[in-house]
C-alpha cells in the first residue's frame, strides 16, 4: 500500500491539525489519542512516511527504528507509567482494524489493563 500524505497523522505532523503532545524528538511524535480507551492512551508515530508496522520494520533505516522505539520508551517514562506498568500495541492491517495508515503504536496505562486480548476463535 502506498503512503497517503492526506492521512490524519501526516496532517498532525505537518501542524495542520492540533494534538495534545506528550513528547517529540527528531524521530517521533507522541500525543494523546482523541478517543482514549484507558486513563492514559497515547499514540507514538514516526516522523517518516510509513504505512504500517510491516512497512516500518521492512524499510525504515536502523536509526529511525531505534529512534522510534527510544521515543516510545521515553514517552512512557514521561507519562509516569513505567513502575505501574503499561501496554504497547500496534495494529497492522485489516484483521487488526488498523484505522490510520501511518505506522503508530498505542501506549495504554493508568489502571490495570486486564488480559492482553479476549480469546479469539479462528475464522
Ligand atoms: P488504529 O486503529 O489505526 O491502530 O488507531 C488509530 C487511533 O487514532 C484510534 O485510537 C483513534 O482514536 C485515533 N485517532 C483518530 N483520529 C485522531 C485524531 O484526529 N487525533 C488523535 N489524537 N487521535 C486520533
């Protein structure tokens, strides 16, 4: 899938849409999800143009991958959830309901999050 520069996160990166920023550096921007599913729900997005986890992991240069995951860790530290715990999640593609085609991870925290996933049956 080709990267579409009109996606919502690209527009946030360009400053065309506002966000509640948590952290930013050369590699990534972290901001609060508009529809939080936990007391803390923050998105971390790379500054480069990657459609998905698959795209990012296959094509991003090593410094972009390292910078992104360091930024995700720093975001969690700034949110103060390292000791209490947090969950990192990335949706990739249709079965995962990926809505925005700019790679991102979700950070959830601020309360016990329950099991990782409700058990899903095979198709
Ligand atoms: P996905 O399903 O692609 O992993 O998650 C996309 C996330 O982006 C959803 O949790 C959704 O609430 C969030 N989102 C969609 N539009 C906006 C927006 O304009 N601003 C912010 N901050 N979050 C958004």
